[in-house]
C-alpha cells in the first residue's frame, strides 16, 4: 500500500509514538490508513495527534504513495492544511493557530469521540486567556505604550480641497430619487423605493398568490 521509503518509516514512527505517549493538550483525530485508501473509522485505525503531528503526517502521506487516485486525494487533503488564504504556513504556525481555538466541552467531545482511554483528558481546557485578568505589569506596559497616541483619524480635519469637492458634489447631485415615495401595488403602503422593493410589491405579505 505504501512505498518502502524513509517517509513511511517517519510516518509510522510518529503514529506509534502518539499511541504510547498521548498528547495532553489540543488534539486532532487522524486516520492511520486514510479513508481514501480504504481505511475504516474503527478505533484501531484512529490515533490522537497534536496539531503539529497531524500536519506533518499529512505531508508525509503525499511522499508515501506514487499512484493515483490515492496520490491526488492525499495531496488535496494536505493542501487543506497547508494553505491559509493562499499563504503557505509551517507546522509550528499551524499548531499555534489550531491550539488557540476555544475548546468547548462539545468541541472536545467531538474531537475525542471514540478515543476514550487512549488520550489524556482535556476536561476544563479553555482559551489561553479566558478568565485570567491582566497583571499589573501588563496593564502598566499597555498604558505606557498608548500614552501620547491618538487614533489615526482623531482630530484630523479634512483638507480644504477635500471639503470643497464634497460641498460641490452635494450641491450638484440630486438625492430626490432616494427621498421619493412610492406605493406598494398590493397593500398601498407608501415608502422609499428601496423599502418597497425589499418588503412590498413581489414580497408583500398581502400579495394575492
């Protein structure tokens, strides 16, 4: 099924290590034999990996197969992990991103379903800063960094040329079409054209079907 190369050896070394040394933090379920290659959802085919291990395993899988359609499917699965808004990321960046996800009880249960007794419990895990008040030192540093600073546009007046262009535009442009009242053809209510189009005429609740 897999090529006999160093990538295959690395892959199964990570899997076997994860089975023996369960990760106590953020985990992701991983199919040892990918489902696209006939792998099942049985507990024996699932291992709990850290985000970084999961990321690396999917990259290794693309080096362990050389025949389609398996290779194309494994590459697609790796791409889903490997790109964020078309920007390539490293395994460390991926782990940081995924570990900062708020881990609610429902979320934890979904991730650990079928792995009871095989992973360390994560009960009580919360977002990194939830319920932790900022220390006095952090507050002091934040205060000092903001001293003398103002929002980018606070107190900044428009240049005279900009004001002039705005004034001229408002004088010449007519907004009568926005203020003009029209009547719904079904209930007779009067309102602006946008409101009548959105809530009346074809969408009127009094329309006779």
